[in-house]
């Protein structure tokens, strides 16, 4: 049987104090964006559009986040390469970018070493005194110094650098930071369940398994990060996937039997799914069609639906808002389940 969810803990000061480190880290997300952008300003300002690379390779574990922003915009062939090393064809005509605000791992280090060895142009966002920064030293290397391990903040720094060289859209760091600040106010622990969207979402998930869906490329990326955070904090399953993979889960969910006895065999009670829709304002026909199918089937199967909306502002700011709201909800879900939350 699933661990019981205690909704009274969501407004209990002592219980929330146990998650203070995680909540404080979420509240400081906007400040981290501003800090990283300021720290990297000098290094990024040295970049220019003198030469357009043959191709752009985004390497490392967080390559897919940059891919979600750059792929529709980048004027040269683009490859996200999350695995170790680099594609065999990458060479002196290409640009390699790496996000490693935590200093990276062995796979990321191998990509950096290969880029330097092959003479690729290289932009790395990492701590300036890390081993990765030492590996990156080369004539064609730019190191964007980071002081925190926040991937989103480092991504904003990298996107601004790529805009300077003509390979990415303009990203307003202040709009991203403000979006994160707004979520931290709306989802702050002192706001009760009735007025706190993250606590309300956690309350709905107290006896349910999250199915998280985003229709656009960026909201789908946010959905995967939110589901990952919910698994980590709650210890429960959480699935983020495209509509075609979520529909079979909903199809096999039985409609609620109003006459069933919930106390007949409590040991066999299973958590029902709940659909979380991350809406960043994308209104393409394919997105509307997929959302309609998911909502229609959820209604037919008595599956609860909760929509998190961030339809205002620039693309990356909307992504940040969706990710932050879902992350707050994951922390509050853990609080209600009496679980310890690590920042």
C-alpha cells in the first residue's frame, strides 16, 4: 500500500522547516541567474561573429536543454551529443559547447578533451578553477565561469553567448530571473494550500501517480525534469512522455467504480494516475490535437487533470516558470509524505 499523504503538513511550520534547504534553493533560483550572467559578462563579451562554424555540437549531460531552445533557430547544422566524446566528424570547422556548472563528469571531460585535441572552437560553462576548465585550455576556447551548480542559470549564460556569435536567439536573463522570482512568491511555504499553486498540485498528487505532459519542445523538457524531481523527492513513480506514450497508460486505467468498497482489501489499493499538463502557450495544431486527446481520455477514465500555465513572457522564461512550479510541487509532495528532502 502507498505511503499515506498528510495534507496538514503542507501548512505545518515544523514540517516545512525540514524542507527548508530545498525550498530555499528554489527561492534563490532567480538570484543565481543574475549572479551567473554577471560573472560571465566579461568572458562572453569577448566573443564575436567573425567566423560561422560548419556545425554546432552541444555536448554533455544537459545537451538536450540547449537543443530545445536552439534547434528551431540555429542557422547551421546542430547536434545534441549527450554521450561521451564527440561525433567522429567534428573537427576544426565546428563549434562545441558544453554546460558543466557542477564541474562535469568523465563523459563531459572526454568531450572537452576531444574538442581541444581536434582543434574545434569550444565554449564551456564551468567553474573557472575546475579540472574541466584545465582540460578546456586552448587557443580556440572560451570559458564562461560559473559559481553555482544551477544548470538553468548556466544555460542562460550559454544562450546569451551563442546569441553573440549569431547561433542562437536573444535571451533576456532578467526576464528569466523575474519569472523564477514570481514563482517563488506564488509558491512560498508561508502561503497556504488555498492560495499556493504548488501546494495545490501536491495535494492532488497525494494519492496519485503523476503523468506529466508538455506539448512544445521546451515544455516537454520541463515535464521530464519535473517528473525526475518528483521521483527523487517522493520515492514514487512519475512518468513524463509524449502523448502517444501516455495515452496507453490512460486507456488501461479503469473508470472509478462509485460502488466499490475502498476498505474491502486496503492492501490491494493502487494509486491512480493524474495528468499534469505543462502549458507554455504553444498553440500549434499538433499540440492542440494531442492535448485534446489526453484531456478527452482523462475525462472518460475519471483521471484528474491539473494544468500549470506559463503563457506570458519569452520562451526560456516560460520554461523556467513551469520547471520551478513543478519543482516546488515535488518538494511539497515529499513533505506531505513525511519524506526528507535534499536540496
